[in-house]
């Protein structure tokens, strides 16, 4: 197993970057790596000649009162996972490396989609995400960038930024990885107590109920998912929404492929999840995109 090179500064990154040959893929993370991140790396390795993983807990995308301070920090384990998965280079800067002049005044504006759903509950969050993603794309200069479908709105916004601002990179989506019982893997799952975890499984159960009711159209899909969420008193739901997977407008009669999204708090933890819903009939049944796990 070849040891993964670690770069902490911009100079170290630039020097290590020049050693990497062929098509480069980047996987951006905030650390606390899990099997979902490993799947991103595996997808990247399958298509690229070299892989860089960034590990940076980006303060710009956390509002006051959110979980920046308690976000799990597991650098040694993260590095071991990167080495095991054959990652060539880890870029693990501190905030002063990424923001040498403090928090930037000029940021990427996430636009209308950035204010909806997650953006409505976390104002400014997506401006912070897109700003750091833009900077990390500039610094790592990859050909390919891999992001998980679990953060579907983030993935849509990054793809839109890349299109709208002409970043020379291909964005690749990787399916959500789930633990047994359906809970989507997330670094934040480490906050869950046993009873939180059992309540949290209702998120995926609700999404699957929505998929199962797709033959009844958008309203039936939402109603079926809502019924499962309402039956779990330990959940406090921020939103349940069904959007057109292409436009991200509310799904309606003309929607062939939708995305059913949910965000909820359980205990002190806020979780999000989503699933693709196909409304066009396939052999009399509606289907969802396959998740890994
Ligand atoms: O999805 C994440 O972990 C973060 O939002 C990202 C893309 C690494 C930006 O900080």
C-alpha cells in the first residue's frame, strides 16, 4: 500500500499536484470519513488516473448555533481510509490557508435554488458551500469532481455553478450509501443515540413509502411519505418536498422524474435524505434510482 501524500499548505499542494499524471479526480469532504466517502473515492479511482481528497471543515457554510464546533474530527482515521482506498493526495488545510484574509466578502451566490429547501432553513449555507468548492476546484485543478447524491441540492447547485461559471471540470454524481435499515450514511450519524437512530430510519421509510405511491402522482407520493413521518413523534420535520429532478421546481402533473426530499431533526441532530421518483410507468410500477448499500 503506497502512503497517501498529505499537503497542508497551498505550496505543498501545488508541489504534490505537479507529480500527479493523467486525469485527476477530486473528492471534497469535511472529514469524518465513512463508507459513503469511500464509495466516492472508488468511483473516482475507476475513472481517473489520480485522486485527491480534500479534508476541510469549512466554517463559511455553518451558521451561528449550528454544529461547527462539535463536528467530528477524525483525521488519523480519515487518512488511513484514504491510504486504504489508494488516494494519491490528501489536501487538509486549516481555515487560514483557505481564507488567508479572513472570511471573504466576495462569495459565490447560490441564486434562487440556494434560497429554497435547505437554503430556507440554513440561510447563506449554499453560498458558503459554493465558495469553498470554487476555491478547492481552483486549487486542485481536477478534471473530474465527485459528489454524493445524499446532498442532492448541493450536487444540483455545484453542477449549476460549474455550468454557469464555466469551470473546466466534469461533476459526477455517486449514489447514496445506506446502512442496514436504510439510514443514509452521514458524518452526523455519530451524534445519534440508539433511540435517535431508530427514529431516524423513518426518513428513508417515508421516502420509500413515497416511491411506492408514485402511481398516485405527486400529491399521493407526498401524502404517503408525510404519513410515515407523522407517525414518528421523535422527528421534527423541517420540510418534505417533491421537485422535478431537472428543474427543481415543485413536481406536478408533467413531471416524469422527481426527487423526494426530507429534512428533519431527531434529538440534537439534523438529517437530510432524498430519493429519485419515476412517475412514468415502467411495466405498471414506478421505480426509484438504486442506492448503494
Ligand atoms: O458535502 C460536504 O462535505 C461539503 O459541503 C463540501 C462539498 C466538502 C464543501 O465543504
